[in-house]
């Protein structure tokens, strides 16, 4: 069965954002969790920066979070 879940039923990706926050902190970059969840431009900028990292773990976390946030977009 291929069930889909409407975006409003998906939980906020708080765990993924906090994971990214700590991985970015390891590279000396501070991010704001609430800002990541509320501001698409800010989130895009942070994720773009994370995807340019030399850290494989950070790049994977950023890609995973980007996909989760895309699922939450209306439309």
C-alpha cells in the first residue's frame, strides 16, 4: 500500500534541525533552531553552507533535513 501523509500531519523536523545545529557548531557555525523552522531563506542558506562542508556526516544531515523541509512545504 502506498499511503501518503499530508504535510500538516508531518511532525516538525526538530530532531533533524538540532542534529544539524550541533554538526554545524563543530565547524564553528552557530545556527538558530527556531529561525531554521520559520524562515525558508535562512534555512536554505544554512543548508547550502552545510552541503559545501568537508564533513560527510554534516552533508548527509543537511540533505536529509532539506528533504524533510520540502515535505512540509504547502503545495
